[in-house]
C-alpha cells in the first residue's frame, strides 16, 4: 500500500462519517419539530431530556 492510496481511503472514510453525522442531525431536528407540533408549548421535561440524549 502506497501512502497516497492510504490517504485516499482515509479521506473517503472521513466523508462517510460526515454524511452520517449530517443525517443524524437532520433526524434529530425532524423529531424535535414533530414533538413540538404534537404537544402544547409546555413540552414535558422527559421529552426534552430524551432529545438531548439522542
């Protein structure tokens, strides 16, 4: 394995991880919006802490 190939593989892995993180953040935001819409302004603290732990 030449160092150039190793660098290419590493950068590909980094890009994959970044995409995964972006998808996770999008899902979190969607869940937050759903909870806000389905419940009155005063959301229970249990839900808020559950979202923080995601």
